[in-house]
C-alpha cells in the first residue's frame, strides 16, 4: 500500500450549511491510490502551530482524477482551522491510510449512513454497480443530510430518514434498514451491508445484521494521534478479547470482529 | 562564511551513532511501520516499542486525548511480547542500517533480567533501554523509577544479564531526578535517557468523566519541553555517563537546546506522530546550525556550566 505525506493545494471549500463543508484538495498521487473507505490525516493550520498539535483523520468522501474530496463537520479547534482554509492555501496531507470497504459487485449492497457517516459511503457507492445497490441515509434534520442528492445516480433506491421528520421517513435510519432487510431476505438474496455513522447507529446496524445472518462491514471512528499504526491510541475492543486498531485494522472492519458490548 | 561539514556522530558508551537523533519508544512501532515515510537509515537510531515478557493487550479506550501543545496517552504498553518480537519483528530490522535499541518493561526485577538475557542472545539488537518510568501500567515500570534503590536493583539485574549497552529511561515524576540518576549510574548503567511522560489527566466536561479510560495518562509533546530540558540539564551535571534528552522536541532548535544542555543525543517522539519526517528534518537542521555557528562536533555545543 502506497502512503504519501505531501503538501497540497486546496482547490475549493464549499460551505453546505449546518457546519458541514466539502473540501477539495489537489493531490494526484493520493487521489489515484485511494480506495473507498480509506482515510487521510490532515494538518490544521500553519506548520508552526503546536495547538492543535495532532493531525485530524478524515475519511475520503471520494477521489476523482487528481482531486480528493472530504466531507466533514466543524466539531472543534482542528476542524475549525481546516474550515478556514481557502483555495490556494497549502495543506499537509498524509494518505491514503487504513483498510477500506470490501467491494462486492455480485451481491446486493445496502449502504447505511448516519449523519456525516455518509461521507465514506459515497466513494463506495460510486464503485458499485447501480443495479442492486440500495442506499439509506439518516440524520437529525434535513439540513444535515449533506449531499444526499449526490447519491441518487449511484443506487437503484435511495431512502432517507430524519429524526425530526423534516425529510424522508420520520425516525431512525436503522428502522428503515430493519424493514428493508426483511423484504430483501424474502427475495432469497443475502445482501452485504456497509455502514458508517455515530457509534450507537453503527452498533444497531451490526446487531440487526448479526441476528439476520447478514454480512456487515462498518467504518469506524476513533481518536487518533498518528493514523499509521505507531501510537496504538485508536484501540477498540475486539470480539473474543484484545483490541483492534482503527487506523490499521480498519477503519472498515467486519462487524463480527468488534466487541460491541464493551465498546463505548 | 561556510564551514567544513560538521561531524554529527556521537558515542553513547560503547555505541556509535551517525548522528544524535533517535526515534523514541512508542512512537515508531517496531521500526518497519515507518519505513515508507521516513529514511530510517539516515537516523542515529530507533528505540522500539516497549516489550514485555508476555504479550500485553493494553488499556481500554479512550487511550489518548490531545491537550494544549501536548498529547496525553494511556496506551498501557500494548505489545506482542518478547517471543513474537524476536520471531516476527526482529528479523526484518536486521536489514536496517541504524542503531536498534530495544525498550523493555518488566513486572519484577527478575523479569527485567530475563528480558535482557533473551535480547542478548537474540542478535540484531544493539542496545537495551530499560523502561522504569511508564506511568500507565499498574505493576512494574513506574514503581521502579521513583525509588533510587529499586531503580538500581533493576539496572543491576539487567547489567548482569547482558553484554549489550544498557540505557535506563527515567521518569520525570519524582522530586529529585538526580538522586535516581546517580543510583542507576552506580548500578552500572551505560547511559540514561530522560524524560518519560509527565503524569497527568484531562476531564471530558460534557460527559463529566475523565477523558481517558485509565483516568491518568502520560503527557508528551511540546508542552513538556521546558520541564524535560531542566531535568536533562540537572542530570548531565550530576552524573558522568551520557544522557539522552527526550521531551517535546519538535524542531532542530529544540534538539539543539538539549544538546547545549549537555545531552549526548536526543529522542524524537510525539512530533513523529504528527510529521513522520520530523526526525530527518531535525538532522539537516542541526547540520545547518553547526555550519552557520562554526561547530565541528556535537559535543562542542555543550554549555559548560
């Protein structure tokens, strides 16, 4: 796996509202090497800054030609500095990192995203055939369903849900999934579920898949210092004992490998 | 005016390093993980992730939290154990042309001796760094590093078990680091490295609980540099053996401060996690500085006081 650590120019920074932004960086070698589900570490602010000290992990929204895109939300000091970057500014970027999604064009694919968990799923959706792909996206409210329309050309069906009912089905995306799983199983197909989102949502998806005997891969988040397997800071409990490291074992993991009971 | 190429090589007891820059334990894995991002062969050496007799799973998450200009960690010395290390990690390290230092952690004096004995016979390791200062494990480590007599006992056990040069890594979480340093020197250590992380904590105010599952952790990064530098200065003036400076070094200027304080070499830790090439950038920065200021050897930079 080829990893690069380079300084690259910001091409665009689009404010999508609700503190959500779409960042485009010109990084040809990283863009060409990137696979769906992988991530990059981005350095916030000037190279001289020590606060924030660490780079921040960002899942790759997608790569197109020489450009790599990140869909993210401003949550703290680091993301605020990255959000302040303008076209032409140079950002330090390390990637692509980690293990991405298993891509299976032969099975029916169900992609489930909650909140900004939709970010890495878009890259996966672009890599799958439209036929046989179902996408389910949920968020607290319609404004937080960032770039949901971008998914439309990449799936046979796109279902939306919001906690407040402002768009799509009123309720949780996991409720959408539960109904859909039953209908899919009735057709005799065993789908592959790929999920990303807040921990409780991903855990619920993993549980649903587990009880229905459906394979499930999850893209997980963790606090990271290095992103490259050096610090061992991003540990999550492994099923059967010990720990997995989100940066090198993941961020995409077979849901069956994760100990969901003791996790967070 | 430009001066001739300065000599960056240094001696740490019987060890000869091509330059005074080593990667610190716990920030460079077992060496290979960084090989595609940094030229390890250009470094003075690497200090590998701490190894215990048996594999250790490490602490539950969250294990890390960022603090102002610092990183608080409670990894808990997750490691593969000495047997797997020798079987699976050490062979590929033999191809790297740099000084390989293995860091060891025991839960008893006997375990430290046993680890040293095994490494001595393994081949491919050039020196042992004895961790008596990890704040994140319950048994061993810390307890040995805060008491001069216990620190000396561990040092002696390791020295008796190996012919390899022994570097003892000291904790800053003591009232007088020079008392521990002198005890370890008397017990036969070839060199000292300091400091390990500063014992600290952070609280997640939204969740109203400690930010780390382990509650306490070790603080590293630029935030601790002035404390580390002071301890290196004091220790250099208290012992006769070489001192390796560690603590928040981010730039060549930071490293030069430690060398001027009298450190024979320095270790680069947390900043490698942010910038994998920091260590090699620091090496060229030191060389430029020496050229500009007319220093021909690393030890010439020491402040005599």
